[in-house]
């Protein structure tokens, strides 16, 4: 399958005849073509005020496959991702350490 065909929207993302990579690419193309950022999509799914995404949110947060920590590892291994992750985690880490010391 050539990439032009994938970007034309001809690929059915549920069609298992296509590789996982091709289906992910097409799903991202659909999101992008609707002017929705990947982060907006993930944020909406994880937003507890969005009841329509409860099933997706539940599966995402109940992951026992190790994919969630692997995702965090991938973010941490990326130079720009690490900056964002460490900036986010620092105040929470300080709070956690303080709580541990006080208990």
C-alpha cells in the first residue's frame, strides 16, 4: 500500500488486512484532517467530564500491559518530552516527598 492511498482516506482503520502501523497512520490522518491535535484527542478522552469517552478512559487508565509506563519512558527518552515531563513532575515529586517525610 502506498502512502498516497493511505492519505486519501481509502483505508478502513478497522480493516485488519492492513498493518497496525497503517491503521494508526490513517486514524491520525483523520484526526489531523478535522483539525484536531493528537493532544486534544488524548485530553478529551482523559477528561473526566466527558462521559462519552468513559470506556476509553477506563481502559487507558486500567492498563495492566505495561504500555502506560512504556509511553512515559518514550516521553522521558525524548529531549523535548523530558523537559515537559520533568517540569510537570517536579512540584508533585516535592509534595510526595514532603508527605512521605511527614507520615
